[in-house]
C-alpha cells in the first residue's frame, strides 16, 4: 500500500513515528496490535459519535448481515433512514445515498451546475470536500497536512472552474460573486470548518453566504459530512438557522460504515436520475449494512439528553485543555462547536484562529511534541495539527479527566522544549 496506509493522514508523516495499527475498539477506547489501549479522539474522523462497538449498533448490524450484505436493489432501510434525515433537516425533502463524502460533494456540484446552467464553483481555502478533481484546489485535511494543497493529475481545465475564497471572509466572497456575475453555479462550504483543525463560522458569515447566493441566483451547498448530526440533531444548518440548497452528509448517518448522501428540496433532487436527467449511480449505494448502522445510531442520538451530554463533556474537555496549557504558560487556542474541537499552539494567549492563514501559522512542531506525549500517556489524537478532535457519548467523565491530566503532562513537555 502506498505509504503503508489506505489514506494519507494515517501515515504519521506529519508527526513522525510509526502509525498505530488498530486491532479492536470499544466505547471510547481503541487497542492496537501490540496490546496498547488508548482513549480515542479520532473516532474514525467523526462517525463514532455513540462510541465504538455500541451494543445497539452491533445488534442492528448483526441482524442485517444475517440477511445478506448487498442486493443492488431498493431496501426498506433506505426509506427509513431517508425519512429520519428529512424529518431532522428542514431544508431536505429528498435524499440520494452514495458511498462516501467525496461522492456526495461531487454529485451535489454536478446537480448544482445542471440546475443553474453554470460551470464555476467557489470553495474556501483550507476546506476539504473530498478528492474529486475540481475540489482538490487549496484543500485542507490530509492534503494540507502533507503540504500538497492541490494534486498532480488534476487537469488544469477541472481546476479552472474552481475559485477559492478565504473562510470567514464575507467581503472576499462578495467580490468574487461580483467579478464572476452570472457565472457562479454554487458556493460549497463546510459550515463549521473541520479540515484545518476546527474553525468556527464568524457571526453573520453563513447568513451572508446565503444572501449572496440568493442575490446571484447561485446555490449554497453545505458540506455537512462531518457536522451532520454531529454538532446538533440535524447538523450545523439547524444550529445556525441557515437553509442551504443542497446538503452533503456522511459519517454519522452510517454509524461507522461507508456512506454518503446528498439531499435537498424535491424541486432540486427530482432532477437526479431516474426522476431527471442528472446522472449518478452506485452499486453499493444505500448498502443495507450502512443503512442499519445509520438508523441505529440516529435512534440513539434522538433520545432526550444525548446532545446535552455531548455538550457538557466536550465543554469540560475544552476548558480543561485551556486551563492546563495556561498553567504551563503554553499559549493555545481551543475552538469548539458541539462535540468537535480544535487545539492550536499559537504565539499568545489572546490569539484566535478564525481562518486558514491563522490555522497554518500555528506551531506544528509544538503539536508533534504534544501528540507523542499524549500517545505515550494513552490518548490517541489524529496525527495532524489540522484535524478536529471528536468526543462521543462513550467518553465518560473519567475518560475526560484522564485526558486532561495527560494533557497537563504533555503541555509541560511542550514548555520544557521551549515551545512557548
């Protein structure tokens, strides 16, 4: 396998060392093949919101697998999960399931271009929307971590239809819309940016994008592959009261199995084949195992008090990290939305991280020290300064406190290395 892995950021190239090879997981813990156990804040990069090997999810999957793994035909599970999604997202009346977030965003853009009759799209610098050609332009996540914000093999003609704008900069977005008036098909954005660490939308930013898209008859696409059912029941659009034209989903809606979806009002989604002329297909789309995992996960999340619990524990973690860093005079910026958070090593306590430029100005050498110190103390973080942390319902108060105590020692090592 290239680099010994199936996805770039897993390789530890950004932090040094050898990646963990995971053998099993349960609750908020993962265990590697060498028998080491860790509190896990990777959570498969978001979907494990109810914890690993949750007994209700496992039971649903066990029942489903006994009926076969794939049919290439419609199933009741697809209808049930689509119904749960449409009931949770006011902007959504129809859902098309796919197999990954990349498929979801790629298909959503094709639909937006078909509806508007335009070719150009706008994306934000540092936001990652999968590895489709036209979206690998100043991307975040693994591409950012490895220092390759675009990729060889992407035709210039594909990249030429993508315009980039700084995240959280409404004036820049407005200028682009005016410069390319009548040519913009869509603005695609992570409503909460989770691929340059964790960057919170500035007050009025998302609403401003909605207004710009309306004024220019362009489509607003929310990439909620990470945030959907993660930051709130229904996702960021519900939390921030913004109505996108098309929503992309993934991760949580499959309960840890490969899944993606794009969704929106019937007037748009009926343009998708076979109802309409916009073609998209997939043999494993709506796979019965992914549907079963997603249904079981959303049933748990819908129960009273789940998001309150996630909020309390995530807040405790964020506050604990901030306090321990301050105790060692290590300036950090801790951003959090719901059960997602980002930790940046910055130059001063007052410094905030609100965009790509500020995120990439953070001290990645300090993060390397912190990462390995946490790993040595039984806490597993994503091996990149530009990935979010994910808290689950399985993270107990004791696990949170153990993490904070490990961070206390890790920050001491950062300070001792002169990284202050």
